[in-house]
């Protein structure tokens, strides 16, 4: 009996969440998360490129003293 009430209440809350038009739309959340991940990976790519560049400069500098 209690499980039925819980499932009914849970289903009602899920239905309200998906039918909410006040900015809590699931598509908007998915787009925001996707855009944030896109920007995050761009920033990580730029930083790793900078680190590779600095590592290359350090290798070239150390090669000057080897020979």
C-alpha cells in the first residue's frame, strides 16, 4: 500500500519536472552541461598544448649544452 502511494507521488513529481516551462527544462540543462564540457575540453587542450610547447623549449635548451 505504501509503495503504491510512493510510486504515485514519485510519478507525479517526475511528470511535473518534465512538463515545467519555467526554465527547469531538461533540454536546457543538457545544453548547458554540454556547452560547459565543450569549453572545459577546449581549455584543457590549450593548456596541454602550452605544456608541450614549454617542454619542447626545455629540450631544445638542454640540447644547446650537450653538444
